[in-house]
C-alpha cells in the first residue's frame, strides 16, 4: 500500500509499504479520511515526547472495515467505523485505576510508536473501532476523535452550571470545546484568536463572542479559561484572567521543552485550580453519539482535502493557518476544496 512516512524529524516521504494483516483481535480499515492536527505537526518536527521514527502519521480516522481477525466477533467486513487511536498497556498502575489515557506505557496510532492512518489501510485493535450510524458522513466523521478529546476535557473540569468560559484558539479543538460548552452548563462562551479567518469560522458555527484579544471583551475575569492553542503567549495571557475560585485548563499541546511563566502567589491567593486533559478516556462512544445527534456543526469546519502525495502541501497550509480543517483522503487522486 501507499503511505506517508515520517522518516525522521522534519523529513517525510510517500512510500510503498507492506499491507497490514490482522492479528486475531485486529481489524483492517480502508481509510476514507484522516484529519491533520497540531499533534501531527509536533510529531513531524520531533518535539512530541514518545514519538519513534520511521512512523506513518494520522490518528483522526474514519473508514470501512475490509478484514477482521479470527477472534473478532462484534465488527464485520463492510462496517463503517471510526477508530480510537489510544493504545494502553492495561497493566500499569494508571491503567488499573482507569486512567489509561495517561498510561505509563502510552502509545497512540500515528503519534508514538505505532503506525497511523495516513495510508491506504490501517490495522487497529477491534475494541478501538466504533461503528458509525448509517446517516453519518464518513468523511465528516474524522472529527469524532478530537470530539472525544473535547468531551474528556469537560469530564476533567470541576464544572458548575451558569459559569462563564473563555477559550483561547479557534482551531478545531477550540471550536469543539466552545460548541460543547453550553451543553456543559456554560452561561456564556467567548473565543480569542488573532486569525481573522478562524474568527469568522467561530461565528459561523454559532459562537457569539469572538475577538482577536481578550482585552476586547466586556469582563475582566472568567470562571473557566481554557487554552486550546499550546502557544505560550496565550497561556500566559489566559491564566491571570481566571476568576478567584475558578479553573484554568491546559488543553493545547505545547512543544515538549516549552515553559510558561505565572505567579504562584496568585494560585494560592485566589484558589485557582489548574487542570490538564490528555487524549480521551471512556469518551469515544459518547463522541459518536454526540456527533450523530448533531451536537456540533462540523461541516463548516472542513475546507480542503488532499491526496497522500500532497501531504507536505497540507502540512504547510496548516502551519500558515490557512483554510479550516484539512483532511487527507488516501484513496483519492485529486486534492481540492471540500
């Protein structure tokens, strides 16, 4: 099969590699679509902890099952699925206590040590494959993986009804978090992003308060501030805007060696809670249900699709902050707007 391969940090190629074959509890998925996200860029640049090379990237994936292992019973060939890319050992203390998303031996399809979905076919454990309802668009369904991560973020927050949310970043994750916020009890949701195109998209998907700087908003502090960028300047701007007794959530992925400054006394004086959120945990099935129920407006979020051969062009476009959600379609022969 043909696949994008990160040969080493900063170097990629499209190669012919062996077709995957299923183990007893695996499925083989013919990949329909795979989203590009900031994590892929970190992996390509070599600043994501745990990545090993060479590696086929891609972890936001949908497709059709074309082969199953001998011990697989719940999924059959022809089923349309999305795949949870998180792989855990199931044996470390964290896994035993249910925190498999922070497994001490954490792995992830296309991110850490196991090949991902920027290829014509993907091998995945059958329990990680979730059936798609018949009326769900298989290409739009690639957003279910980041939606599962957004739901995990809300699971991790000490939420109360009627709180005011400030979210940094109108990329995929910021938009998903913002669209979910009212369902999580938010009284208001504001988004900050310096990119005019992304601000326009935030308005298009229904976010009412969208600005280039938090200084443009009508309140000095918020109950919940979420960074969905991983950008140090955004983190340092957002943390002082948390109301006393409120919560700051770090969701965006920063470079592995990045550091941010804050005033420890403010955390003590104002009893600020600081919360992290990693990947997804027991949220994938809920993400499928929420997506099928129309909890988010996904269609405006997508703009361009690319072939495997144009993966580098897609990566460059992502870095420039152009377009909206970018998707690789490994079976396609032409790239273009969606």
